[in-house]
C-alpha cells in the first residue's frame, strides 16, 4: 500500500504527516520557527526557515514511521495563505516574507479598490474585496515603499509554493491558495489579466496555476537527497490551509459545512457553483476540489479569545490544573457550565485583534458588556465562549443567506474537543454538529490530494469518502437554542453601537 506525505507550512511551524492510502496515519512531526514583527502591525518570516523545517519534519516522519523511500508515492503541500515571497532573477529571496496577519497595507487596499473602479467592480473581477492580509496589497506596498526591492523582483510566491520551488525547481501554485492573492479570476480559475492590467503588474511575476490534485512537479535529485526520498516523486498542487483543512474534514459536497474553532475561527462551505456576497463580507475562493468553489468566513480571535482569557485572568485555574494534572481549559469549562446560557446578560465581543467577517474592521476591540455584581469568573468564561461562537454564527448566517444548504456542521479545532463547547455550538448555530475520525487538519487533506492526484483514487471526493467518517453527533437542545436566538441579535447590535468608539480609540493610541 502506497504512502503519501502531507506537508503544512504553518505560521508557527511546519507539520508533516504520512498516511497510507486508506487514511491510516503512520507518523507525524512538527518543526517550529520564529515570527518577527519589525514594527507594530508588521508580521514577517524567513522563507529559509520553512525550507529547513520541511526537510527536518519529513526526515523525522520517515524515521518515526520506518518508511522506505520507495513507499512514498506522492507529496501534497499546504500552507498559510496570502503571504508573499519575493525572488530575484537568481531565484534568491530578496527580503523576509510578509505574512497573512501583516496589517501594513491599508493604503494599498484603498489604492486597489480605486484602480479597479470601486469595491463592487473589484468583487466582480476577483470575487473578493481588498483586505490587508491578501497578497496583492503586499506587492503594491513593496512597489510603493521598497522600490529597489520591487525592481529586483522577478517572481512572487505564496509560502507553500516557495517550498514547492525548493522541492521541484518549478514555479507553480494551485487554485485555492491563488484565490487568496486577490489576483485570481476565481470564476475562470486563472490569473485576472484585467486586474493585473489595472494595477500595472506583470503576469510574469506569478507562477503557473494548477488544480489542487494535479501533479505540479517532481522532486529534484538535490531535494530528494536532503529528504531521503526518490528523485521524481510527484508533488501535487495541494491547497491553501483552509481548503486543505476542509478536504481533511470531508467538506467536498453541498450541505456539509465545517466550523473550525482554533486560534482563529473559520466557517467553510462547499459550493458547486461560484457564489459570492456582493458586500464582500465572506470570501469566495476556488475549492481544492476540481471545478468547485467554497465560501468562507473568518473570525480572527475565536479560540484565541479563550486562550487570552486563560493566560491573563485564570492563573489560579492554571495552577490548580497543574496540581490536578488536567488541562486548565477543563476547569474553565466546568466553571462556565455552572452558569446559564446567555451568561445572565453578559456579552463578550471577541475582537481582540480586530475582525474580518463580517465587519472587516482592524480597529474593533474586545469587550465585556453587561457586567453586574451577579457576575463571576464562570459567567465571564462562558461569555467568552458564547461570544466566539456568536462570531462564528455571523459567518454561518451570511452563508445561509446565499442559499447554501446546511445539513450538517463538522466541528474541528480546540472547540470540538470539549463536549460542553460542542453542545454550545450546536445550540447557537441551531444545527446538528458532528466530529470526524480525522483530526490532522491541512496536512491530512493534502496527503489525500496526493493520493488522488497520483492514482490511488479517481478523485479527491472518492478519497474523502473512503477515509473519513463521523464519530460523534450533537443536536441542538430546543430550549437552549431558543435562549441563544434571543441573545444573538443583541450581540450583533453591540458592534454597531461601539463601531464609532472603536475608531476614536484607534486615533488616540496611534
């Protein structure tokens, strides 16, 4: 039985996973690396760190799984989206890569919308508005602020695609990750000549675009030697981390939605046709399923809000958990479970790092609203969990408003590990929620893409059907669902009430 490697180039580290074609996980390894912030709001990494982590994690997996080089039939790549690697004519990195969470490009986003003829026309061209995290504004920032570096640039690659170049010597990307550059004609699944022309950017700066399961190159003799693999091993297109994670969750047909409650939160829906929100509140990208699309909403601080709460306000619980040898989140959750749904009128806005969906407001901040003498830490913790889940429901409601059917929501991330939070999500979303047997995220998804693209399956849908199954099911509790349906609109009104104040605060702290 063949072995397939999935490599996920994340923000904090690179994870490599080895699976058999039936989905059995043989081994996994993660190699971490630093992130730098030279100025407030800036976020950069050295691409060489990704490459070294790829080498080390693949070698670790081969050793741990006792895998022979002849067994490996294909490699899939995933990675953090929107980042930009600038290469010169010698194919050397010009400067550190600008990452997805870099916020320096607000002026360039405005410039793009202006050059495109307005936000509405931009969305018609590339299905999405200009956001600071996307790649196109980063390219314009380089042109405007580091003209000498821009003049040296001959190729712009996304993070995983830089690793692909080091593996295969090929300049290539695939449709799901390319969708997040803001330069792809998402409907036609290739670069937008129209927008490139308006931005005065050369098509030659961008790599060839493949479908996600297509073979995009083969390991060179040099890279194969470093990895302990065979030269000529196929490398498939892969996927941006969210599309790859969706493949790993089996989100490959209509009606199956995923809700990933990690540090950030993502609500992801498969679509057989291209559908987009005219207001640009959610993203519409190409899916990692051939000739399909997806709609995605992003909450910047979902599980991250609970992590902040634990780190800043729950040192007592952390100390107690250490004594009891349990996870601190267990104690926080137990305390939250003792409080009623709705936290007795206490609301938490989880905008600790601004917000993307649906507000696209970098000035938004977190807040508890409704505190009274009745409220204790249990209420505060529960309100944080409820606020993050309300924020996820914001994305779900927009997706439903686009007439996307919702039959089942597949939960993943830290919010799926807690029975209490699973029930809360089912009650707030108002839909049946399930968990699945695969919990390895993007690396598992691109390993399946490698299996499909090299002939183990006829396509990625067949690969998912053969390897993924549900293991838990949580249905909404009617009474609690009714309670949350009363609280949810108030939660939504609070942002609108505070929006102007957020802008004023931002000016004071500039």
